[in-house]
C-alpha cells in the first residue's frame, strides 16, 4: 500500500545534518554550548525570560510539576486538587499522579477541543490549587476567559503547549500565559530535535529549581548565587553537591544543535501549516457529517480533527479502515477521554459533572496530519476519499 497522506514527515535538510556533524567533530555529546544557544534563541522566539531544554515534552511536563513542590512560597503539596481537561496526552496527567495530586477531570468543548469554559468555571472550588491548560492540536485556549474564571483565586496555572508551538492568542505566544509552559520537539511536532522538549518561565526561582532537577538535583549548572543555593568558593565541593531529588533529563548536545537550525525555519513551517489549515477549513467546514476544530486566536495547526456528528450515520471503524486502505494515515485524537484508559485505576481522581463531549471524541473522533509544506493536493485527495466512502455507505 502506498502512503499517499502520511501522518507526519521530516522537517530536516542538510543544515541539520551539518549541525550533527559539528557536534560529532567537537567530541562533546552531553548538553553544552549548542543547548545553551538553542535555549536562548527559543526564549527570544517565545517571549519568555527563561527556557530549559530537556530530553522530551513528557520530561518537560514532569519537571514543570516537580518544580512547583520545591519553591519557597505557595508550594504544591501531595493531596492538592488539580483541574485537568478530559482529553490530552498521557504525560499531561502522569506527573500529577506521580507527585500525589488529586485530579479533577473537566469536559471539553467539541468545537475547540479545549475546556468547556462553563464546566471549568463551575468545577473550580477553594480546594483547587493548580489548573493545567492544554492547547490541543495547535489550538490555544481562550486566555481572556480563563483569566476571568481564575481571577483572585490564587490558582497556579501550567500550560501544556506540547502540541501548539508557535500558536498565539492576541499576539502573545501560547505557552507563556501560565507560570510555566511546556513544549515538545519530537519528530512529528512543529520542529524536531530527534527527541526533545522545553520548559519556559519568567519565574527565576522556578528556573533555578528546574536547572537542578534536570540534572540529578545537583548544583553544578546553577549560577554562583542562585535563588535556591549559594555555591561554595571551592569548585571541587560543588562538583557533586545535591540539593533536590532530581532526575537525569538532560538533552543531547546534538538535539540543541539541531534545534538551532529548526528554530530558524519555524516561522515558515507555521505559515505553511496555517495555509494548509485555511484550505482544509474551506473544504470541510460545511460537511454535514463532521465537527472540525474551531480556531481560537491563531492556531499553529498540529493536525486536523474530525468528530462524527450525532446526526451522521457514518461508522468510524469502517471509515478508518477505508482511509488506511486508501493510503491515508489516521490516529485517535490523543488519548480520547483519558478516563476511559485502563491506567486510570492508578489515579486519585474525580470527574466533574459528566464527560459527554470527551466520550464523543473518544468514540467518534480521529485526526489527520498537517505538515510544514503545502499539502493542498493531499487534502483534495482526502476529500475525494471521504466523499467516496460516504457515497458508498448511503
């Protein structure tokens, strides 16, 4: 079978190959000057004071949660309540479990795939300490409404922006609206550093905590006088001094070097994704069988979602098989309703009200890939294929 419409594709060319070769020739493979340069460039691109590169977006989520337990003022504690959307990737949720937080799942909006804002507003109580905002499939949340909902409630906000690099809301980059934002640079995402992720924050204390947690919990990567530790004048003493229960989530120097080159291309990649999305919306917005994602602000269009409407007689299983047979790759919309996954038995959680829309996504949704280059011909083929399926199943 010929893959006529793949889910993802490589964003590399000779520049990335040359960057890898330079690192190999340097004989320095663990994080160093290239990672530093990439972090600085990413901070400028995203509009954040501090960026920390790690080895994956999942690791970024883990360190974002962990860091909030070790700050001096208003730290998170085990048993605190955190509100999460019912539809996201597994490692949005897993660090919350691993740090002993109590999750409250809130339904999503079928049109935006982000929070149902009315449900979110009603779900927040005096017990709520943390709100996780997930910008799903490139689509930023409505941060003006979120701000109104959380105003004067002393709630920590973390943004999982792993699928939405480059998205904007009112000329401000998604991932910078909370105290911490996380990003992924995995192969199928907006840029690829092989494996990789980033954390951004304007909070210097959190920045220093994350620097330590990223590398074993040691002090070596901290400035001489940081907000969490003052180094000894004896450099030998600081080589193996540990102040936090950290991890080894450091990126490779190759990933930093690749990231430098990828970031230069990112504005073009996003512009092409937006152009593809405009064409996709033009083709599918009036389709009677599907709900497609409504853009909030300026989406960076990770992919194209389809949710079969209640009024439609289409069968998802048959449609997915038909698309695959026609050379079109599909995937579920992330985990679907995460509560429906067997892993939920390990979580301390509750469900606010009902998760009707999340269940709809789980049972009737799928998504198709977007790319960093012009795919209008592929979208035409997708439309032709779906129309053929519909005509054969009337």
